[in-house]
């Protein structure tokens, strides 16, 4: 016969078991795969995109907090943080590094590791960026999605010209802190401008104060319109852009619909929802055992042209009916 446990011994055993429960829970949590998620935007501007990323994860069987942990790093345009963030993720050997919407983040990740899988979405040709050997056969530790910025920016400039056909002198605003995007814009936009008879003036801004100064310069120099390069910091200042452009009567074109939603004139760009969703899918597939080398880089198929009619009226612009019909969305 087994001797009965005394009351004091039972309480001691029970207390020890209770104390062990949190430790067991933490141990279980610790073995979950960790995805290092790095993006140059802010969380506030990215809720719908973050949801698209998580939807992609869910479709491959992963639910954040249940069988995968996602560590979010929102840079808010502070690109100088990238090397230290990537070094930390590599040191801790996360399962996957996901960099939706960022040439610079993807390149920094690639420079930091040749073994940890990387899933990116980038605007430039990922072969030229040194991320993959080819689109069909990436061949290394990185794969993802190409949002075709070169083609998109030329198209956006053309749409701005269609919307404001009398505009000839176009100010192009870039963020020099975002080196890859700035280089791409300054390489591609001048050629696109010359092809349709436009003159461009390049302006730089990396702070809110410099955005104010850029508007003062383009007003002083009597620019006819403004072309804003796609940039996470610029997107975080979307209300400032919309306010200044309307105040100074400047027709402006942006790469993200979020600016038009708060009063910007027009935007044209790749559907970022599609890109982030695909990054989520590929991240989940890699967690399930797929190798980046075997997952072809996908290219954008959805593009969004959005016009804000309130801003159109405030600027006194006549929008051809054909252009309104071409728009994917017209915000009243």
C-alpha cells in the first residue's frame, strides 16, 4: 500500500507545480519559430498591410502567438537603424527575416546573412540589387516580390501630365537618406520626363522641416507640379504633404493611396496589399520547409490609380472623363 501524503507535503508539491506552470508556458513559447519583420514605415500607416501579411501567414497554417512569433521593427524612415537590427536578428538566428516594401532593408538583410531565409518585396529588379541569381531560380537564401517601381514611376508621371496637361516644370522630391529608392528615382524619372516633354527640378528632404523648405523652394521657383518619390518617411508625413500642396495650390502625385485618402491629389502604384500578402505566404511556406532558392520571385499584377475629387476641385483642375474612368478609385 502506498503511504498517504501528509497535508504539508501535498501543499509543498502543489506549490512547486504551480510555480512551474509559468516556466513551462515560457519554455513552450520559446520554441516557437521567430520571424524578424523589418519595415521602413510606421505601424500607424500600415495596419491594413500588416493584416495582409498575417493573412498570408494564416493561409499557410501559421497564427501569430500560437505557432509563430513575429518581432516587428518599424523604422519610421530611420534607415540608419537597419544594420544593427539585422545584426541582432542574425545573432539570435531567427527563422525568417521578412522585409516587405523595402529595397534597403532587403539589401541590408542579405549583407548580414547568407543562411537565414529572407522574404522581401522590393521596387527594383532583385537581380540588379544582388538579392537573387534570377527571378525564376533565386538560388540563395532570399526570394519574394517585385513591385516594379521603374515602370510604375514612369506611368505615374504620365498620369500626372494627363491630369495637369499644362504643367511643364515638375519638381521631383526625393529622400537622400533612402539611398536605393532615391537612386532609382533619379535614374528613371528624368528619362520618363524627357520622353513627354517635361522639365524636372530635383529637391531633397529627410525631415519635416526640409519638406517645408522644399515646398517653399518649388513655390519660389514656380514649379507647375510636384512628383513625390515613394518613401516610407514621406508616407509618414502624408498629412503634411496634402496640407502644403493644397495650401500652395500645387498638383502633386504620390506613390501610395494613403496620401490621397487624407487629401493628396492623386496616386499610382503597385497594390502594397498584394505585396505584403505574398510576403506572408512565402514566409509561411519557408516555415513549412520550403527553400527560398526554390521559390520564384513574383511580380506585381495589381496597380492602383486613385484620384481625390475634393482636392481636384480645390485646385481648380478639370479632370477629363476618360481619366476618371481610368481611375481604380475616385474619392469624393
